[in-house]
C-alpha cells in the first residue's frame, strides 16, 4: 500500500479526465475548473463503462460496454460529450468515457454501479472535481482490514 492511501485510490486521484470540447477540458481531482463553469454551470458526471472493477478487458469488450452506456444515457434523455480517462504515468490504457453535463450525482452513481465501476468523477456548480466511490473506498476497506 502507498503511504497515506490505497494504490487504486491514488491512481484514480492522479488520473486526468479529459472532456472532448474545443479546446479540451482536463479535470483533476480536488481542483476547481473555472473554464467548466462557463460551459457547464451545473457541473456534471464523468464516467466510463470500461474495465469494470479495474479489471482490464479487451478493447472490443470495452467498446461494447461504451456503446451500451451511450444507449442507456440517451434512453434516459441525458446529453453527453465524449471524454477519455488518462493515466499520466502510462501504466494504464486510456479509457473512453462520457461527460454528462448537469447529470445529478445520484443518477451518475446508478449508472456507475450498473456498469460495474468503482467510482466516478463529479463536479458540482463550484467546478471542483470530486472522486465519488460507488461503495466503500479502498482506503476505508484497508483500514477495516488492518
């Protein structure tokens, strides 16, 4: 375990969450993103359907999962923009993702759980990107084990 936390938690917090706008917006956990407020004043949810529970799947399987996520979001009447989760250390492949502007946190959590995700990124109107776990965080689980 890394000092002060769990490796999975640290990896999610270090990742860059890129929204494919012109120019692209890069979300970083714990940081405010003023450029986000101008385009998306109500914030939103950044989510992938790839690599459920942090288990690497083949690209074709991830592509099928992303198509299913897009269909689910569209059926629910939510807008979305493409995005990409990026590992700045290069040890994890880029993950196609969606930015869903204005999507309430609870709706995002339902989608994340449905698609087997450990967490999502949520920005409220304050534009601060927050990592929100779908269940107990790995750090909390590790504390219970010790």
